[in-house]
C-alpha cells in the first residue's frame, strides 16, 4: 500500500502565478504512467515540483514517496530517497566530468564510511554504456557541455541507470531524438522496469509509448488531471489532438 | 623620513648585497627613489580599492640567511613534497635571501641554457644580466601612456607612487632567478623556482628574469609557499623578455600562508611574432596585489593571460592587468576567474591599451567572479583606450553566485549541497586550467584549489 508515489491535491505556483491547481496521481511501484497534455499546462512544473525545484512554491497538497512526505525535504534528500527526474532541458556544467559526477552521486547514496569501489563503479558503468550503445570516452567529457540535444537525453538515461532510482520521471526525453536514439533510450528505460520501479513518462507522442508501454495515461490541462485511462487514451490523442480534452477542462 | 631609519632600507644594506659596481649604483638610485616616493593612496586610480597605508617599513627585517644544502633530503618538507610530484627539468630553491639548492641537468647546460640564481649569474654571465635586468620592470613605474593621434589626448601618465614597491624591489632584491635560453633552443620540460618564507616580521624581495632569445621556447614556473605567518612581506618583480619568434610560457603560483602581504609586478615584453602564455594563480597571503602586464612590442606578437584566484575569510586580492598593444597584428586574450568566499574582497582592474598604428589588434578581456557569500565583495573595472581604428577589442566582466540551475541539477542527483558547491567552484576554475598544457603543475594547482574549497 505504501510502495507508491502519491500526489494528492497538489497546488503549486511561480511567484503569484498558480500553475498546478490540484493534481492527483498515484503510481504504485511496478507501473509507469504516461502524462500528456497541451503545451504550457503544467507537466514540467509537476515534474520539477516532485523533485523539489526551489523555483516553485507548493501552496497546497502532498507528495508521498513510499509513505514519506517529501515536501519538507531538500532536493538532494529526495533524490537519495529514490526520485529521479530526466530533465526536459538538462543544464551544461563545464568543468565537471561525467565520470567524476557519477562517482560522487553514487557515493552520496552510500552510508557513512562506505566507499564506492572502483569495481562497483566501473562494472556498472560498462553495463550502462553497453545498453546505451555509447563509447566509454564519453564519461571523460564535461557534463552536457557542447552535447547535442540527443546526447543530453542519452546522458540523462545513463545517470538513471547508474543511480538506481525507485521512481523515475521522464520529461519529454523523446523530443529531439531520431528513431534510432529513441529505441536506445527506451531500451535503457525498459532495462530498469520491474516490480521495484515506478514513474511518470511525460510526452507528447505515441511514438515513445510504442516502446515504453505505459500502464496508465493521465492528461493534464490547466494544471489538473482531466482524464485518466489506459494506453488507448494516448492513441486517441495522437489521432484526434487535444481539442476534445480542452473541452473537458472547460466542462 | 622615519622609514629610512630602518637599517634594512639603508645604503649600507644595499652595499652589503654586493655585486658589480653598476648594479650597486642602480640599487642605490632605486633606494633613493623608494625613500622619496610616498605609498600609493586611494587617490591613485590604480590603487583605488586597495589600502596599503598600513604597511610599515620601519618594522620589517630582511630574511635570515639559511645554509645551502647539498642534498634534496635536507630541503624544507614543503619543498620536498613539491619536488616529488613536479616534472620540472631543473629548479632553484630559495629559502631566505639565497638559493639553497639548484639542479641543472648537463643536457641543458650543453644547449647553452643559463639557469641559475641572479647573483651567480652576475658572476658568470654579467653582460647578459646587465643587458636585461631592470629593462622590463625598472625601479620606476613603466610609462604606459598610449600613443594617440596628434591633437587627441593620450592616456594619463601613471602616478609616480606606483613605483614605490618596484623601487623597493630594484634596490633590495635578493633571491633572484635567472633564465636565458639561446636562439633556436627549445627546452622541452619546464624550469622552475620554489621560494619559501618562514619568518614573521620579515620581508623578501623576489625577482625573476627570463629571457627567451630569438625563436627559442621555454616554460618557467614560479612557486611561492609559506606557512601562516604574522606580518611578513613579499615584494616581487618578474621580467619576461620574449624575443622575435620565441615562445615563453610562464606560470606563477602564489600560495603564501595567511599574514603575508604580497605585492608583485610582472611584465612581459613580447617582440615580433613572439608568444607569451601566462597563468597567475593567487591563493595565499592576506593582502595580495599582483600586476600582470603584457607589452606587445612586436608585430604579430601574442599574449595569453590567464588568472585564477580564490579569496576567503579576510583575504583581499587585487589584480591589475594591462594589455598594451604597441604594434599591428598583435593578439591578446585575457581570462581571469575569481572566487570570493566569506568576507573576502576582490579587485580586478583590467586595461586594454591600443596605440596609434597598432592596426588589426585583436584584444580580449574577460573576468568572471563567483561569489559564495553575500558578505564578499568584488570590484571589477575593465577599461579600454583605443587609438587605432581597425581593431577588434572586447571586454566583459560578470559577477554572481553559483548558477542556481547547475546547483539544482546536482542536488537533483542526490549530491549534498556543500559538495555540489565545491564541485561548481572547482568546475568554474577548471575552465582556466584546461587551457594550460602542463599536467604536473595543473595537478598541483588543483590540489591547492581542493584544499581551499574544502575549507570553505
Ligand atoms: N519558472 C517559471 N517562471 C514563470 N512561468 C513559468 C515557470 N515555469 C513554468 N511557467 C509557466 O507555467 C506554465 C506551465 O509550464 P510547464 O513548463 O509546466 O508546461 P508543460 O506542460 O511542461 O509544457 P510543454 O509541453 O511545452 O513542455 C506555462 O505557462 C509556463 O510559462
Ligand atoms: Mg514541459
């Protein structure tokens, strides 16, 4: 019962501007839910609020991760609890290599006094790079610095594979990817799927959901979930567009 | 003047330093100038943000003479540690006023490279030293007034008091390093000088003179290191002479302990098609004022000026840079990065001067400051004086805290805030180091940065 990500009546704003107006979504571990909806209606905001972006203020509601209310937690605590956001627009951090960053992020998950061994790090890295069909030399590069859009997305999945999250949130990881890259990224995500992984997959396209088949689909309009259904809902959106859901929001 | 009452600054002290007569005369003249000049005050543009009125010459004493050692094992621990991990091919170790240890491989000697302390060089290569000593950093402040078109106003002449410390150094320098690389000789591995200081209340006047003759190539690394002291002073002068087609890479790492006041003028004279690459690292001391000047004398000359510094607690770092283009088709590129933590103070004045006739000048200047505390303060003063009409010049300075989006990204991956801040500070400085192809000294600088970042 408590092994789930539970978003209850979540309201959030930027400054005085309300963006989320009562979102309710529950994702048990073992399930991935797609989140869809027209541009500018709060999908990324929801993702960032869950992981604790200080840009946004939560004005009402709760977010429970396996029963723990995370709203009072710092973003790094939430991450160590198992939340992982694959960003829509990952930032560039020149001067920090991917390898060093991954090692420190893994280390941060260890109990006091326990070191990430070289074997553990390197073994995991090899595996992740293989899934992502990526050359090892990539990890000596600075984090996202000068990366193409596709490389940035792939790098998000690399981190996801290395850091063992329990709840993933993917924000339009598919946008800007060609079909080959889309397959590789999906392969990475699917390699993590199992009874212990839950999460949200934000996307505009059925294309991604052909590879990462969601257990449920939620549609967000004007900061609320206006419709929830099975994978067929995504197909309907693909065929008919968003007009009918906007109607639902008005009703 | 009470200052002259101190024996350390007397004509007798100058005489006691010995050397050829012409040198003693130059020293005496410099001493007189030193005595006659007031300390620069905040009314002097170049010293507006750094208060040196508290410097009291009456109380300072010269550093004690230390015995020379014949065995590396007898060197101070801090120097041995550095030597163990450096890749310099030859080095001088200064402790007190004299060189206490020197190494110069036979192969370099055979190439005609002269690398020794200045006093020894005065004995063995007097004519060479006489030709170049004081030629780039004289006792008085160099006149960097721009050459302007007739009828227009050139820049203001420097205030004579800006020569106060260079006069002191010219009069009383002791632990000098001298490098001469003959025409067409390329020295592959870096040469270096380590200077240590361990006496509170003492002053040292350090001097480095590097001459890269026509089409030669060399790298020189100056390192300065001390424990925390109570009131010690280092007055430095660095003369870099890069002749036609030569390439000189110069790195200076100032890592004095707290309590040290560091005032240094470094100036490069870059001739036709010559290249000077410099990196100035400032980490230590309590008050540190460093001037880095490139005089692009020759057509097609080039100067890369890199700097990184990190001030914390009560440290006050003042960097004053000059890119003076006196010839056409020259290129200069300055990138300085500063980190300020706690209540530290940073000052950066960067000047680009382009003389009449220095057409096709390419001059860039960028200073970035990372503020880790709301109580730290930075003053950045970029200035341009351009008297030619066909030039490309740009300057810019930014000051701000850690990028919140970068911080959030690291946090969102579970990295704790304090570690994330350290990573971002290191990354900020790393950008400068990535432009310096000297693995061993870069590693050392990274270690110095890590220690400092770790303490914040
Ligand atoms: N930091 C911010 N400052 C101001 N407005 C913001 C901020 N973040 C989001 N908004 C606004 O909130 C609304 C929702 O934005 P959000 O990015 O969550 O939409 P989205 O559903 O992810 O859209 P898209 O499909 O285009 O990615 C938009 O109107 C956006 O402009
Ligand atoms: Mg979005």
